[in-house]
């Protein structure tokens, strides 16, 4: 992140702006340390990542083998036991993870981060498929969902008349 701050040619040389960015980064790192300690008490930390807006986030999953949740906590606020974004999925069989729901704010980059971790988890566990449904409750943002899943190399089949759909990702490896 620091190297990105230094290399990004869109940045200004304004000392006040650089000072503000450095203070923001410093705050996020302190919050990262505190949040990591709390999350690690009850969950398996999968990694620390960076959003498209250069914000630090912690990605984690519950310490159980039943669910397949990928959760994210930002480093702008203290962790109080709740995630800021989550992909709720289940292991349907030894070859498939099924996404039941995606919860959290849109357009922050959280979904892409969590999806990358879900696909990595599937690959590590030799699970070749991730599936899911598009339901009527999703219809007010169906185009955003289609774009999101296609961006992540899912095959998307939408029935616009019935307001339903299916998604499927198959591992290359």
C-alpha cells in the first residue's frame, strides 16, 4: 500500500495531502492490529487485503466445517463481532460450494475480495464448482449481479420472464 501511494502518478506532491494519506494509513494499520486480535479469537483469518479505494480489510471464516462463509471486516471501525460483508455458502457435496446469499454494501470492492477468497478456498479443497441462484429478491439489482458474476468468470443464465437465474463457476485446475 505504501509503495502504491508513492508510485501512483495521480497523487499530488502537496505535503498536506500526503500527510493526511499517511495519517489515514497509520490509523488503518492500528485498527488492523486490534481487529485481527479480536477476529482471531473466534475465526480463522484468511488474509488481509486492500479495496479499490486503498482501504485495508480482514478476510476470515468461522472455525467450523459445516458452513462456508467468507466474511470481511474493514479497518475503519472497531470489530464488534459483526462482519461488514459476507458471502454465505454451503458445501453441497464434495464437488460443489453453493452460494446462498451475498450481504453487505455494494461498490466498495468487498464482493470481489470475498469472491476471490471463496474461489481460492474451493481450489485448495479440490472443489471444482461454485454454484448459486439469482432469486426474485435480487431483481432490483440483477444487472449488477450479472456483471459481478461474469467479471469473476461465472456462467450466468438468467430467465428475465420468470425473474430467476443460476450461476456456475468451474475451476480451471
